[in-house]
């Protein structure tokens, strides 16, 4: 699992989120939307990262997770809100890590230092989204922030697990689980309504198209009977 090409900026940003260093995170993220004319006003750390990548917030850690996942697992609601409000943030980015019982000890240590110190080192989270990690964290305030972004509640990880299945039932409060279930039910109702409206629009379009071709056919047929074709 050791990546041959290391991405220092992504690792630094993830570690910053794990350490809940809000001020430093603002420095790192500040350069994302900066122009070259703004460069002189940025602090040294941000300048170095700007040279690496202008889209660092969506750049995966070499081992597969994204800075968004790290900030959600940090447990800091103010930092989570700060990141979720960033322009261009990819809310559907998935974890592509491949942890398992045979993962190298160095990778497991790196995961605990740069994703979350409390995560089980060999637990597979491949394919997990921000909502999966919010459920894993089990913090109601953070979960609500993620739920407000209206991302899919039916997206499964690579082990076919829904976000709901990431709850630690020995630690999460019943109120947090209920908040998720309520939001999930409302999301599904909105989705069905949008799906129904979409089908109605398609049926209406089909009707207009069919009517158009029937009229064209009648016109061509009439011209043919009059000897005009």
C-alpha cells in the first residue's frame, strides 16, 4: 500500500485536521481560491502548498482518504463547517484505501496519525463517503452538518455497507441515530418526488414528440395524396 509518489500537501492538510488546528487549516485552505496576484499576501506555508496544487482540498492522501474525511473524523464542528463551505469541495469523494489485516504497520500508524487516532488500523473503509465517516464519528452536530449537504443516503462503500452501518452502537446516542433516520426518510421522500417529476417531464416530452411526428406524418401523407411529393 505504500504510495511511490508522496503528496506532502495532502498529508499536511489531513494531519492539520486530525490535530484540529483551525488557524493552520485556514492558512492551508486559503490558497485554494487565491490568484497569483494574491500570492504575496499569503503566509509561507500556504505559498509552498499553492505551488503543489490549487485543489488540495479534493486531493487524496497517498493512502486513499481525502482531507474531507479527516476533518469529519476530527470531531471539530467549526472546522467541519469551514471545510463544507469551501467552493469546489467534492462532497461525494470516496475513500480508496485498501486496509485489511495484512496491511503494513507503517501504513496503519500513518492512518491513525493522518486520518483518525481512534480508527481501527485494519478496518476497511474503502468506498466510504463523508456521510459514512460522519456516522462513524457519531457526533450529532457534525452529522447534521453533513446531512444538510443533501448527499445520497443510499451510497454504499465497497463492502456494500450503507452509512447507517458505520454507527458504533456502543457509543452513539439514540438521538443521533434517530436524527439520521429522520433525515434519511426526508431525503428519500424528496428523491421520490423529484424522480416522479422527472418521469412526468419525460412522459410530457414523449407526448409532444409523438404529436409532432404524427402531425408531420399526416402532412406528408396529405401531400402525397395530392400529388405534391
